[in-house]
């Protein structure tokens, strides 16, 4: 089953200028009419760390899900953020960035991998108590620039532990846009056949010249869950590359058509959202 996840949160979070709450609400409400599986709409993290997301709660309160099939996902980095997120009935998924790179886990969440595992246990418990589902983002899932160990056995080791805690959805993140087709094929081909009842997705950061080869490798290896952002806005600030942004939703949809995999998206609502994006993102990446 094809699952398309639109990521306005990832697209907005690195913007220097604060996007007014009402503009965020208007944009995400438009995205809710498109028919995505999930909208990654915000995060409950320290406003000092990501000031752009300080109004996530207010945004969610004003979103209209009455005529939408889409579910809402927010990112949390610790138990406190999860405690805030589970209070919102409109939220279906909590996402947690779990890095298999020790260096990046410390940089991203100020916790070691073992400490992060304890956080996952607390967050999963909160999700179960409040009727939410936890999505694990495996950061640096296709390698890392720090020299930390990386291979399929390491990823399987952590997935095994996390599956035993009841986690059923994993999104492998190409955090700084360095994944190559061979590493993408290697990882998905190692995971998907082994964990038959688990959903594995791809969160790619791409350049204009490599998005197709990344998609092709993931799709051919059985991945059917993809994160993207209209016009490819966003990406990891650590990439330090103006050409590296999120996988562009329009490119993803074009690719799926070439594979004769047609989504049930409302294309007029999608076109309207693309036009509206110009009011949210005043510049190009």
C-alpha cells in the first residue's frame, strides 16, 4: 500500500524568518485537502532549538480535519515533548528521531543511543495510553559522515530492539543527502524481507540530479512509504548545501506515474497548495 507523507514541518523548520501562525494554518489546511496519508505538521521541541515550531499547538488547534482523510504527525525529541503532543486529539502519530550514529544522536537530541532507547520506551508508553502511534525515524540510516559504524547488521540490531517494544513504522532518513542507490538498495533489501509486518519508509534529502536514482533504488527494493515536501523545500541545515532539500513531492508523483503507481490525490488541491507555497516560502533552495 502506497503511503505518501507531506512534510511542511521539515520544509519550514529551518527558515530564518518566522512564518505567521495563520499562514501555517492556511497552508496545512490546504494540504489536508490533497489526500495524503499523513501530514508531518509540526514539532513539540524546545523553542530555543527550533523557534519556527513554537506555535505548533496553536496551529493544530486551528486545523480542520473534518473533510480530510489525512492523519497528523508531529516530531518529539523527549518525554516532555511527547507529554505535550499526546494531549491533542487531532494528532495520530508521534515521530522520534532515533539515530544509529552515536555522534548524530548526541548532536540532535543531546542523548546517547542507549539513553534514546529509554526515551523511546517512555514515548511508546505514552502513545499506547493515549491512542497514538509512534513512528521511528532512523537518522543517518544510509550512512554517516562521522566515521561511526554503519551496516545492515547494525540497523537490524536496533530495529529488532525497537520492534520488540511495539514499534511498527520506521522511516529511514537520508539526513544529509549522501545516500547512494547501492546503499539504499542494500538497506531496504536487508530489512523489508526480514520484518514482514513492519512498514519501512524513506525520508530522502536530495539534489536536483539524484532524486530519481534514489527513488528507483528504494521502490525496486519494496519501499512504498515516502516523505516529501512541495518544491523540495527544507532539508537538513547540517548539509550546508543549498541544492540539498527534501524530496520534492511533484518529482515523487512524476516518478510514481512512470511506475504506473497512481495515488488517489486530489490534483487540483495539490496544484492550489503548490501555488500557496509561495506565500510560505519566499525564496528557493
